[in-house]
């Protein structure tokens, strides 16, 4: 399994402030980014896996919504998370 409890707790501790703060916007964005990167690697090896492709598109949309929300609320936190995760290239 690619996403263990420990990995998830580490992501939320680094980006959300604490392991139990799973609802923070930054933590959710970081988790979605981790999952998107994993699915992208999977799709490189399995080009015809259309269900995973659909899941990837949905995850990107969810992350985009959270990023838009964060951009409206606090532009500095938005810029920090974008830079930290390397989302914009």
C-alpha cells in the first residue's frame, strides 16, 4: 500500500501543523498532491487504465478547488504551499 498511516501522519505534520489536523487546507492539498504524483506514475506504466485516469482528473479538480479557496482566503499561504510542493512549473 502506497499510503500508510505513517506517511499520512507525516504529510499532515509537515503541512497541516500536527498529525491530527487533517482538515487543514494545506494538509489536504499536500495529501492530494502526494496521491496525484502516485497516480501519475501508475498511469505512465499502465496507459490504458481509464478508471485511474478518471480518478486522477477528479483529484486534480479537488486540489484546484482547495487552491482557489486558499488563494481567496490568504494569498501568502497559497504562495507558500505552491512553492513548497512545487505545483507550478
